[in-house]
């Protein structure tokens, strides 16, 4: 998928709506993927994101050790693979191979972009103070990519137990909000 | 709107999809409302939520001082009021009056429930260590309410500048995920 760079000031528009994302990491020569729903914007520019991982997640140790990841935003077409990644562990499975996803090189981190995803955000961990107590990692997005050909990406929002709300109509109201 | 209590273990299903919410506070005898998109689950049970507020927000001081708020989940029918609350400040406007919203008494906090919202989560601030650096408040949901008559609530997800994705179809995939 041919992606173009997305200005960092636009990153919040991808994360603020709360889509399920796929987090990719690279540790000990092994690339892995984790399905994640617990992430928010903390600041606009540079874009800062907070995410929550359990220390039972295989990706937790990779993120803690390498301090790098990529947050990839899938659309509804990838829903089955998203659930697949959420139901398997990188301890025992090569998820790129198992789910037919393509790792491509990032520009600023060793973790790979997931080619099939609509957008990818290269992130570095900038604060781990909150990891032990809450599993909260603070990330800075250092490079962002988006597929310019997808004009109406429909992301998915996890309502628990494999149930997802898919983006429906878009509404636009006059607003001074960023 | 007649709401019933929602078991606390179910709260993540409302927050995890990333809907825009209305945060109500009560400080110095004044009830206020803030439109918020930067909130995530941190733990399932008891339900812990992290939210980000700017110290320029009027609600920031109220939350810091009173350590209580209610997170109310509006549906698309309230979109205009949601944007209205985001474009005005409680410093100069009584938002309940201006936007025709109804404050009703909560059971465990002084901040009011917003009656027109589909669900309401009574929250207490349990950690302010992260407030100064990131504006991150850690909240515990102590009581939750939901409208049982709304079987298909369509929440809204902010994509920036007044543009919202409205929940469309719901899909359900076999999953071991919570």
C-alpha cells in the first residue's frame, strides 16, 4: 500500500476517534503485533499518545525494552485479522505469517509498519514512570504515514467480546474545536 | 430518562469504543459540562479511566479541586449540544441552561448526571500525580447508569474540527477477548 507522510499536527485526527489499532514491535529479531483499544491523545504537537498494556501481554516486554513501536490503524476489511491478533500470543505465533500481514520498514524505528493498515504511526516511548502502577506508556509519534487513496476509511471500535461498531455516516458541525 | 444501574464490570464496553463524552462537574455551587475525547480504560474492575484535560479548560480546576466528575455518554441525537458544550466556556455560560440539558442527582458524587445522555459514570479522582506534566487524571468509576430502553445507541467519534464518525453497523466476531 503506497502511503504518504502525514503531517504530525494531523495525527490526533486518527487517534481521537478511538479506533482499534494494531501495535507492532520488534524485539530480539522478532516482529510482533498486538491488538489494542486503550490509547488516547495526550497532546497535539508533537503528538503524544498514552497507551495501556498489561504486563501479561507479550508486547509489554518488547515495548519496555526497545522503547519503540508502530501504531497501525486498520479498517473494517481487516476485522478478522484484528481479532486474530487479539486472540493469539506472539510468544507462540508469528502473527505476520499466520494472518498474512506484511511488515515493511519504518523510517525512524525498528518496529515494522503493517502494510495493509490505512495509517501507521512510528512511536518512541518517552516516559515509563506510569508503567509499573498502571501499565501506561507515554509515546511520542515521530513519523506518520497514511494511505491517500482511501478517502472513506471505516475504522472499528471495540465494544467488548468481539463486538465492534463500524464507522457509519460522517457528520460535520460548525465548530471552533481543533 | 429512566436509567438502571450498570454493573461496574461492564463499564469498559462503553468507554473502550472511544465515543465523545460530556464530563460534568460541580464546583462552588456551579454545575458545568465539558466535551471530551481524550479518555481511556486503564483497568476493568474496578473500572479505572484515564482522561486528559488542559489546564486552560474551566473543568480542569473543578476536577482538581473537587476530585469528582460524571462521564456522560451522548448519542448522535445530542451532537449539536455536544459541539455547543465544546465551543463555550463554563466561565461565562451555564451550559445546562444554554443547551437545554437536565442535571439530575448522582448517588455517590456531587457532580450531576446529564439526564439526556445514554449512560453516566460517576467518577472519583484517585491519582493526580500526572496532572501537572500531562494533564492526565486517573479516575475510578464508583457507580454507573445506563438507559435500558436504548437498544442501539449510536455514539459519535470526533475526527477533528467538528467532524464525527457516527456508529454504523455492528459486527460480531468469535473472540476470546474481554
